[in-house]
């Protein structure tokens, strides 16, 4: 990153994005994505050099240091191009369009993403990271820039031919599918995941390995609906190995982005808020099923990390933490044996080395050189009970000793230079975290987690929803950028979970309202499906519809899940019909490769499975607590809970008219269970309620 005291600022200096701010003192004359940039390019007849990345991206930092901070390369760029920087997290619409271009042109994608295009935004060159000099069999910036300049000045017809081909490909429309969807796609997805499953270390594939929690959520629902034990076994093994591995921060908690190896040992060290959110949900669900405290403890630790480091003054959540500190990836997180010996007592050193697999020469090889690094990534091969048995000591005593060691290492680590935190607030990722906290709160009976979710939900409604529109990003108390599909879908998910946890009808009301706005702004009335951008958003090369469930679930997948759930909460069948339309629209993609759409498969399982509605009625909210707690402790992914008590009875009747006559019996909390629209006799007995719910 450039030294801001040594150079004058460029045009990024007033931008809100932390990523753009990182480049504000580069000698490259960066523009933000703006009319000014494209108008200048047209006037000067220069191509655009578009660079897309994000603040915690390691190779983005490398690209900057090698080329964008180099005065000679910067001078070449400024002479040849109009240079534009985009934060992919701030403008995912731009990123998605040009990532599709890169994949069409090169067969691969990733960040940093480099696009060279005409002033009309038409691309003719795509790459990811580009070295300064020729390296890795790849042309370097020093040769690339004059090469592009020559083509632009002398072979403009070649540029036009390339852009024409790309525009034709990217503009082709997805047509409504007539493919039928049934339970066979669920079996196909399970079979594919089982085939890719690593039975030794958990996870799917060999390396690199990503958490992909939505795969695990699908497998748990598949187990619930089919009793296929291997589906449950895959999830338990994967979540256990990840928690023990180097991908987990054993000292400060939270998960790193992904593992570069099969064993979950050597991660890329950035921490993303979306990974924490989705993994909270996965670990909470596996705890519901197994009752194993190991999984609940993991949830509590992740949330402790979030509370400590990722919460804004308004109770909303930051985006990510960097992999790098002092210019070195992972430096904050790794340890030498010498440091361990300096920090801990002799007996603690022995225990720490045993538990965390610490070695004198280090316990991992450098990713690039493959040579021993001399440093250690703390990781565990066994749960503490195994060590306790091996050492012949009481588990509780070992846990106390372990915690003393952890706290000493944490205190020492706090004195190091910390990785940077990307403190922008994104509505979509906050929606995920709100959903996770609310769900964990009700399952683990943690009122403080539910309070975190309600505070954040209220903050989004207060600061990021105005003029009947959600806004994507908030920074320095300013909300801006029209919301994308993911913002609407993920915030609705968060509000639905917050309603289920708090039983405050306000959150159900807003979920219904924002869901309706989503359908109004994003639904394609001609072909069906939901666009990624709203009908009032900036025009780009194409208006995309995303279904692939990648690092996070797609907006269409989550929207489909929400539509089924909201339909059953408020008794509005038109919403479930809309979900069926979404599934039908994307059915040809789903049938061909169902394991690529596991969050959508969660919605399909939801729709194909029996509907379960539980209405608990009583005089006051407190009266319902025993029944509610019992319901929350069981894994019932297809069930919804509606609470009716005197204070909110009118609001609930307005929201969910089918509940109007569901009252308490003799003033005692009463459960009304309906399965597939067949309602059972009301009961005041918790055990009977669970029987009716088929538990």
C-alpha cells in the first residue's frame, strides 16, 4: 500500500470504500467508476483499464505493490489508459458482469480482475493478476501496456471484432425452462457430493477447500427427509475437521477464508463476515441434531469474535479482515516455537506443543516455495477429551489449562500489528449475520444473540431503508448505492429469522414489505426469474440472473427459500406459487448440475416436503416460553412458528389471517399444529405438541 505522506492523492481520496482508499495515493491516476471517467475516455479516445478487487484480497495487494505503486508503470498506465478502480463488494453488479466476460475470454476468473475495454464499456482484454515483468509464462505489465496501445492505435478493427463477439455472447438471454423438477435432483446432488467427499479430512474435493456451508445445510435437510445417514456423517466430519484445522483461529476465534490444502491446515487468512454467518448457521443446525456441545462452543466462539472485532457503533457488522499485516500474509496468526517458549511456562509449552502440533522447524511449508516455513499454524488433530485421556487428567482441568494458554497467547498476539478491517457495512452480508445470530440465539437460548440480531435489524430498517428502497452500502453514516437482489433477499432472511427468534411481529411485517419491494424491482415479467439489479439501477452491458451458489448463496436461491417460508408464515399461497415459478425458470440449470445449486435445493426440499405450521397462543409472550423453547431445541427446517398473545393479536391476525381463531385454552399456552394444511386438535401439553410435530 502506498505511503500517503509521500505522494499526492488521486481521484479516489474522497471515496468511501476502504479498498479504493487503499489506492488513493498510488501514482496511477485512478478514477472511481463514474460518468466523468467514461466521458474523459471518449474525449481523449483512450481505452479503459478497469481493475476490480477488494480490501482483504492478498493478490490485489501484490498487484498494487508491484505495479500500481511503481512510478514507471503508473506513468505508462496514465499515458495509455483511463484507469478505473472498483470495489467488488461495493459494486457487485459491475464485478459480476465483467467476471462473466473474463470467464468467457480466458476460461477462468478471480481477483484482482483486470479488464481493458472501450470508452463504451465494451471489453476486449481480460486477466486476473498481472505481474510487473513477464513471469509464470504470463506477459507482464511492462510489455502488456505498449502492446495494448499498439492494438488500440493501429488495429482498432481487431478490437471491434472482439467486443462484438463478447457482446453477442453476454447478451444472450436465458429462456424459461420447461424441465420438470422432482426429488431426483436431490438424490443426484447428494450422489455428487458423496462422490467428491473427502472421507479422511472432510470437505469436498482435494485442494483448495472452501467451507461452502450451504452444501452442508442441504445435506442436513436431505438427511432429515430421507434418513440417509451418510449425509449426516459427511456434515459432522467436515465441521469437526474444519474446527480443529488451521482454517480456524484457535486463539481469537473465527474462520479464515479457505484452505490451500486437503488437511484444512494452511489457509488464506482473510476473515469474511459471510463465512462466519453461514458457518454459525451450519454449526447451530448440527448442534440441534446431535446435541454435541463441541458444535455449540464453536458457535459461541465465532460470535465472541464478531462481538469483539466486527460490530459497528450502530450494531451493524463490518465486511472483512485482511489476510496481511506488515505486508506479509498470515503474519499476525503464525508462531515460532521460540515465541511459544518465551510466552508460556515450561509445562504449558509441552501441553501447547502437543495440542497445537507446534514444531521447531514449523509445521507447514511455504505455499510458493514448498520449503519449511519455520513458523507454526496452530491446529488440533483431536478434541480435548482425547488429550485428557492420553494424559490421564480430568477433562475440566485440561480445559482450564488450555484456556490459560489461549489467553496468554491472545494477549501476546494483541501486541502485534493487526490486519486491517474493512469497516464498510453491506446490507446483504448484514442480512446473513442477522439471520445467523437470531437462529443461534433461539436454538442456544442466548437472549444476547437475539438482542444483537434485533439491534442490527432495526439499524438496517432505520439507516439503509428509505424512499422505499434498500441501499447496499453504509460508510461514515451515509447509506448509498441502490440495493441489489442479494440485499433484499438476505435482509428478508435476516428479518424472518429475527421474527422467529424474537416473536416481535414488526420484523415479520418488514420482511413481507421488503419481499414485495424485491418482487416489484427485480422480477422479470417477460421471462421470469429475478435480476441481480433493480429496474431503477444503472444500465450495464447486461442485466444478469444469478443462481450459482458460490462463496455465498445466490439471491435467487435465498429469495426462493424466503418465498416458501413467508408463504407458510402468513398463509399467502401466491408467494409459494412465485417460488415455484423461480424453481421452474432455473430448472434446466438445476437438473444438469444440481450440486452447484445447493441453497436452491434447500428451497426445493422445503417446497416438496410437508408444510408444518405451529401457532402457539397465550395471554402473554412469557406464557409461551416453555413451548417455544422446546420447539427451538429440535431440528425442524420445514416448520414455521407463529406466536399469538393479547398484546400483538390484532397485528398477527392482520399479517396471518389464518391464525385468527387460534386461541389459548383456559388462558394456558396452547399449541395449534397444522401439517400439510391438516390441523390437529389444540394441546396445552409440550410432549403432545412434539408428538404432533412428529419429533
